[in-house]
């Protein structure tokens, strides 16, 4: 069966490459999925067919702020029913503009209301927080899958719920997954083993070919994925994600950061030392009194969590294997991440 998302999906053909600007890190975690409240809704007909590409680019929502995404200043999102989400602002007057995409799933979604008798699916959005640390949130609520529309009989019984969060302060992009029912994975995944998620950047001229400027996607078990990255290549690797993320799974893609922890990555003033370390990290919060933290391995797995305050400035890393880790903190001002070496 033809994959509907293929017209904008870019062939996802990659080689691993060395780090540079505008690259991202992936971490995954588990948090209770909470439906958004006090939102606005995207306005479309209750029986609208989300697989119809002709009118998709006319639908757009604004973040309420500007944030760099994949090296481009982004202020709004459109084409979000594919679900290859195109974010702006790209140079639409250029002969061959660079187009940034974010994909919470590589499985084409569908409005369940396209089948008579079903309640229509909904897309909600909101922007929360104070200027400088705002979060744009987009929620797909009780959405179906386009491939089920092509089955006989077409019932749209399978569904998912998921959210896309974009953080103003850090430029991080988060995919949060809720309740999902996929009873016929062969139909939904259409020959693949599951649904991947990620980011990609491509020239407009590359959309009909097999090359991208940059991409980072999940691979392996959707509940605890690995990651592959690639840039400027035409060697096909393909999607290798297995299954669909369960309720509570969160994928966080953050702009790659400098290992030098003396550099601030947001307006938040905080310090982490010594780096490298053998046994303990000291974390000093110079602007806030408390933060929650996560220690995350390079494979994206969270290895420990806790609270940092003036009484508990030290984080025990004695049991960690040698390697590079990320320390992510969440404060009242937002989220920030630094890397460190464990000797």
C-alpha cells in the first residue's frame, strides 16, 4: 500500500557524521500523559479527510514566539495533518529554500470523523509560560490512521493521542505519547516494524529525491529507542523503529550542546563541576533555589533522577560507566542541559 506521508517524508537515507551546529541530541523518558486544557482548537470540517494534501498548507498555528528549529527561525507550524510538520519561517523567496520538518510519527494520521458514525478527531494547541520560557503545545486527540481508511471495511477503530511541545528557552522539541490502540500493526505500519519519530532538514529540491541536509530519528524499540543521525548522504538505511510509543513515553530532541560546561546554554545561570568527574558532580543554581534533574546516557536512557537545592548540591555518579552523559535540569525558569564526562 502506498505510504501517504511519502510525498513529504524525504527518503530518510543516512550515514553517521561528525557533530556540528544545528544538530540535536535525543533523550527519552517516562511521564504521565496529561490531556491539555484551556486550549484553542484547529478549525476544520468534522468529516475532513486529513489525507488530502491540497488544502493542508492553508492551515497554520502560531507559537506566539520565535525559536530556532533546525537552524531556521520558526514562529509557526503548518502542514500538520500529514504529520510531517513543516515549521517556518523559511525563505520562501529563495530559489531552493531549506525546509525544516518535525515528525512525531512516521505513520500518517487521519480524522476518525471521515467515517460516518465516528466522532471527529481533534487538534488542540496553546502557548504557556512567561516570555523567554514559553512552551507551545500541540495535541492530536483521538486521531486515527490513514492506512485504516484504505481497508475494507474502513472503520477507523484504531487511534492514538500525542503532543508536540516546543520550548522557547532551549529550542528543545518534545513528543509526548498518550493512549494508543493498534490492533493490526501490519496494516498501520504498511511493511515497516513500527513508527519512528524525529527531525529533518532538506532543500526544496531534495524532496523528490533521496538526500537530506540533516536528520535525526529514533531506531529500535519505540519504548526505549536508540538514535541515528545523518547528513548529506544518499545511502539508504531506512526506518528501523519497532512498535509505537506507549502512553507516558516522551522523546526530547534538544539542540546539541558544547561539552564545555562553563558556557551557558540558556539565560539560566548554573554551574556543573568538576568536568570530567570520577565520583560526584557539584551543581550550583545561581538564579533559582531548586531544580529537578535527570542524568541521561548517550543512548537516551535516563539513569537517575533527583532534586537539587542548597542542601543537596552533589549528584552521585560513582556507579555510572565511563563515558559522556547529559545532566538536564528543570526549574521554574525552564529546562537546560549540560554534558559531562564520567572517568
